[in-house]
C-alpha cells in the first residue's frame, strides 16, 4: 500500500482550518466550486470537477479542530476505498496540517499525478485560510 503525505503550517486558527475542510462553503473555496457537503459523520460529500471527474466521500470521522477522515466511495478506480485524512494541531495562532491520502493499492503514475494535485490544492487551502481567497477548480466558460 502507498500513501500520499503532506505537511504544512497555515497562518490561521485551527477553527478556521477545520471549517474549511468540513463545510460546503470552505471546501468549495479551495478544492472545487462544485461541492455538496455537510459536517456530519456518515454523510456523503460530493466533489465535481466539471465533466472530467467526480468523487463521493463518506465522512468517517469528525473530531472538531483535530481530525477529519473520509473514505472514497466513488471516483477513479484507484481512489475507491482510499482514505483522506486531515490531522490538525494548534501551534499558537497557527495550524499544523498533516494530510494523508492513504491506502492506495500501488504507487502508479496516477498516484504521482494526484500527489502533485493534492499539493496544489493544499496550497489553495492555505491561501483560503490565510487570505479568504483560494484557487479552487472552476469550469472555465
């Protein structure tokens, strides 16, 4: 099994980061504008990237201001069954985020591509939490 891992320090309170990874408004401001989500365990969050891509994630765990975990139910065949985890740690007025996209069957080229894109979108999360403006996926007209 292979895991994607990232760690970043966000210059924002842990409560701000937690809302950004659990609430529809937050998720649509840094990942994809086409988001359906609610911060409830066992709910299904849906993420669309235009006609290109779709993910359905079951919310497995919500530990306020500490941890969020999803399980991929629908999406690319390499994503199905994987887990996405956001671990948050308060560091003064900042938040340390440890991110895992875990339990990939093997480290394929698609795995490498997703690693790159997770880095891009985690930077978007950081920007959104620090400035109020992220760089989510949007379908260009």
